[in-house]
């Protein structure tokens, strides 16, 4: 939504009244620390009526597929035995048309893809860089042939960090899934007009679905859980040299005492 639309929506929210038993109402978009109940109430009862005159009707209708689909699954069976089928149809249609509806959210200003922010070789790679170079180049002038970089901009305009990028603060934009493997990007590198990421690999420890093997839902959950979540060892002993234009997916990382649990991100524009 544009700023003017958000201001108008906030005005509607600020004057909205509620039944007496709504202990959690809804807050304006500019407020922080929203509670889950507040988000649910806004989604179920208010978002469709309040935005119907603020954004294009087709966008609101598409959002309505999601809102009504979730609301059907959350409450009583208002359509009897067909309730779940109706919800399934609504949510499936929402998913099918999602990319088309939100094409406009993709960046309008396109920066050139590639590695940037040149740096020096990370200390932990000094002993092994000769063998890395020899695996991709036959020249004898390593210092002139290889350059190192802190960051990489993908063609979808997402910027990947490396551990060499010290200005990343507390963000974790260096942990990636590549092919069926996972790891932290130590640095980016160019050699012979090709660009690479040097990645410290973390091996898979177990299947995430193993945590739920005793549940009656295990059979249904196993495949989707093991598609979205991965349990990794916390110790790494291997480095991989990966073409940056191969499939790199940034991951959300949850650090536990005995493992890392990671989930690859497939859609980037929805996290603003």
C-alpha cells in the first residue's frame, strides 16, 4: 500500500469499535508490538471491509480468498461437510494466482547482478586458497587472478552477505541452501570472469519430521515438514566452491544447543 492509503486505513482502524469481550482489539499500522490475537481479528473481521475502497478491487478479492479460506477452517462448519472442500478451493486459488497478483511488488529499479564490495582473503582460507584456485584455473599468478568480495546481488535484486561483510550487524544473510546442501558463505570470489561463493558446509543431522514420529499426523506432515525445515550439525569441516548463479536460497536459521534448524526462503518480497 502507498503511504496515503496506509494513513487512510489507520484512520479507519483508530475509530473502530468492538464488542465488549474483545480483550484484544486492533492497532494502527504505524504501531509496533502487535499481538497475535490483534492480527487475527484484523484479518478475520476488518481487513476486507476497510481496504475495499483503498486498493484495486481485484487485489482485495484475491486477498479475500485467503481470508475466507482461513476463517472457514478456524470456525464451525458453516457449509456442513463441504466446508473443508470450499476452504481448499479458496486457498488453492489464492496460491495459484499469487505471483500474478503481486507482480507489481517486484523492484522497479534494477541494479546489475554480480559480486561487489571488494575485500581481501579471509584468514581461514589462506591455507587452502591455492588448491581452490588450482581447481578452476591453470595460471600461476594467483594474486592477480583472484579477487574477493563481501557481497553478491542476485538477479532478483536480493543481496547476499558473506561472513567477510562486517557491517551486517546481527543479520544473518549469509546462510544458504545450495542444491541439497547448506552452509555459511565465507566470501565471494571472482576468477577468469566467473563468480563464486566459498561456503562452509554444515551436514544434515536428522530429518525435522523425526521430532513428530509419534504423532498421528506424522504421515501427513512428513513430506511438507522435510521440505521446509532441515536439522543440521553445528560443526563444519568442509568447504565448497559454488557458482553464484546456481541455485542459492537464503535461509532463516534457528540455533539450538545441539543443532541448527534452517528453513530456506523462497519468496523474498513479503518480508518488508
